[in-house]
C-alpha cells in the first residue's frame, strides 16, 4: 500500500476544474516530482496534499487514513515555498524553532534540534541573523530547515529553486537530494524545470491539463516518452505520423506517405500501438547529397536554416514529410539550400501515442 | 537638471513651512517664557497647579486614548478583511471607508447631535423599547466626543493598516499553518507582529488627531472642555493670548512625547523595523 494516495480527486478554482479524477500514489521514502508547464495543475496537486486547498470530490489517503478533511496544521507535513515564506520579524533561530515552539517542545531540546538542523543545511552560526540579511540560497536553506525540524511525515516543495540563479540552483538541488536521502523522507517536488526534476527524482510525473501523462523513472521517461506531449516537453522536436503499421522481425514498420521507417522494439517501448514516432534532434543524422529514395529510414531534403550552437550545428531540413531539426557536430557546415539526406536510426525512434 | 540641484525642488515647500509654520510656532513657544520682558515659568506653574486645567488635560488624554483604542479594535479586523480583497472590491470599500474624511466635520457633528441628543434617534429607540425610562445623557459628554472622533479618525487607521497588511506575503500564514499553527495562532504570531508598524503610525495619527481636534469636541462636548476648546476660549473669549500660547505649547509638547513613546514602543515590538 502506498504511503500517499490521491483517489479520483477533483479540484475546482473559481468554477474552473483544475484537476479531474486525478490519481497519484507515492511510496514511502521516495522523491517524486510533478513536472509540467504552468497551468498544468502541479501546484494545485501539491497544495491539495498540503491541505491549502480542498478537494471537491475524491479522497486523499495518507498512511491508510483519510486525510481529505484533516486541517493543514494537523497534517504534520513540511512545506517549502517558492517565495521561501520566512517570517521576516523572526531570526533564523526563531524561524526554525517556530514549529517546535507550537509543539511545546522544551526550550533546551529546541536549542539542540534547531542547532542540529542548521548543521544539516550548513547554516550553523547564522542563528541570530534575520531573513533579509541572508542571500537567496541561505533563505532557501532556512526554509528547508524550518520544514524539516518538525520531523514531518511528508515534505513538499513548490518550485523551491526558481528564484535562484543558475549556479546556485544546481548546488541547491544536489543539497536537497542529499538531505532527502540522508533523512529518508518522502518528498513531493513541483517544478517546471525538466533538468531539475530529472536530476533529483526517483520518479517523475509529467502533467498536462490536470492529468498525469506519464509517470516513471527519469531515465524511462527520457528515453521512451509515452505521448507526443511528453516527448515535446522533454526535447523531442521531430515527429512522424504514420498511416500504416506492421510488426515483423522484432521491429515495427511505419509507413509515412510512402516512406518506410523501421523502429526497433526495445524494453520500455513495447506495448505501444500508436502510429506516431518521435526522434530528438541529437539522434537524427544528416549526410551530404541525396540518397536512394527507396531505402527505409532515409529521407532526402534541403537545408533551410543553419544555426551555430557552439559544439554542433543545428539545421532545419525541408523534406517531403515536412521540416526536421537535426543537431550535428562537424567542422565545415552545410550551406543553406544544399541537398542532404536524413538518417533515422531505428533504435533511436520512439513510438508515442 | 544637474543632480546636485535636485534638492532645489524642495525649496518652495520648505520656505512656505518655515515662514508660516516653524517661525510662528517658535515665536509662540518663545513668548510663553517671557512676561514683561523677563524670563518666567509662571504660566506653566499656573496651569500645572490649576485643578480645572488638569481636569481638562485628563479628559483630553482619556478621550484621545479611548478613541485610539476603539479605532484599533474596529479598524484592525476591517483592515485585515480589506487587505485580502481583490483590487476592485478593495477600491470600492476603501473609498467608502474614507468617506467620513471627505465630509465637513461640522455637518458630521450635527448629524451626531441628531442621533445622540435627548430626543435623538438612540434615546427615542431606547425609551420606546423600554430599556430605559429616562433618556440617557450621551450628547455633551466625553462619550459623545469619542463617538464623533472614532467616526472621524477610523479611516486613518484603516488606510495605514491596509497599506501594511497588503504587503504581508499570504504564504506566511500558510507556512505558519503548515508548521502546526491554528488560524488564530498564525494570525497572532505572524500577522499581528508584522502589522505593528501600521498600527503605530495609525495610532499616532488618531491619537494626535484626537488630541488636537476642535470642531468635533466643541460641538459634541457642550460645556465639557478639552485642551483645544480651552485654548480657543482663552484666546478668543478671554482674549488672553499669553495663556493661550502656554496651552498651545503644552499641547505641542504632549504631541511630541506621544510620538516619541510610540516610536520607542514600535522599536521594542519589532526589532527589525
């Protein structure tokens, strides 16, 4: 049985349905992220779990108990806000001690536990500072310490790194992952940053319009996106819409306007019955000159746009099946208007729904 | 314009204030220490040993203090509600709240006379439903002054509090709740301390305003004097400008003491300002 379970939950905000029949299970000790564009319902889901929002329908179970109507302050969940939401009138020590004081912990124990927690987030010696005397990264760590010191049953992060600059963001996500694993605390993490989610999560749920499009390990999603939306979201820009589909010799053959594409069947890819496939610009190959037209997984075209990306060149190639984007490392780039042919490696093509 | 001349923009206003406010005030204060050309504290001694004046001083302070407290009690929840509203609703309700400030205090006071008088609205009602046999004495008492002053100054405290409360991050309340605080505790431990600056400024405005108000106490207080009406009486009825100046100086001194004390209080309650 999962630690946390949302069952057929619907949430409406100002008469607009944001989540409809939403389901999510989280296992004990894992870090799961909700990833998606703004307005996809990920923050709503998090706020629902925290208790800031009430479900119109459905149930929220936690440790097999019905938490649907349990008020925020009785849930014992730690919440880390995008704005950090540190109490500006309290020192770092008093911010972290806030939850312990409410729990009537003895002052001596408070001093000990706050001290330990500030050590965990590398902020020892900052006890007497006030939030406005801290940098963004330090505030973030105070917010995390404040949420962790109450020994929450669940830790919730709402885009915690989006107000930090790029370098700090990478450092902080490593920190968050380290603390989360050190304490073995079940965590739900919301972000719109794909790299961030993939790097720290055990599982990622990609959300779109109030629905989870795909839930799985970062590697599984990265390699085998299930739907076109997920594929686009994680960087697949090239799609082929087939009209016929055949399976033979452990591979799928897709016919696209007379052109034939072979797709290798692999673990993670199996059981997909769609007639659409996708490929990343990095996996597509481009060769000079036109190749023979009957050859499968090859498409002739001409270079329309060429962009220098530093490590590689990016080309937009116009073909009979539309435009394709391809990245290739090379010394002398193709010219605009040059005849080229695109090669779609069969093990890099991914079937999507 | 060159940057170092920007301060010149202040000049017209500063000159005006200097000529028509600061100089006259200093002259008034200065004149209280001299009688027939020699230094004296006789004026102050006269008042501070005069039980009639001390009674007026006490009434004034009491009326101002109660007015301020009532304004806080009514204004704080109202301001909190207003600060939570969307911009449209807030604009309309704030405009309504400010309305008393936009009407003449004479008109306002007369309407209170109609409401509070012996044959006024309240007394008629109380007698009619049998709560009292005789009409109550409300008009021409300190209570009437307080009612009039609360009506006048409530907008000030609401406006200043709304300004401060609007800038409190709503996530702070949620953070407090997620850490285990009930709604009420979260309010007491977060919203209340963060509202202190607005509370102090609002209280200073109301207190000093009540202390120096003239029309409202004059019309609603009847024979009951406060410092400002007493000052007027000295200057205009008794034509005693010396004593009037002494009273004015005492009033200014009290105002500054109040502001000083309130600021100290603010520093103490909110070390980070």
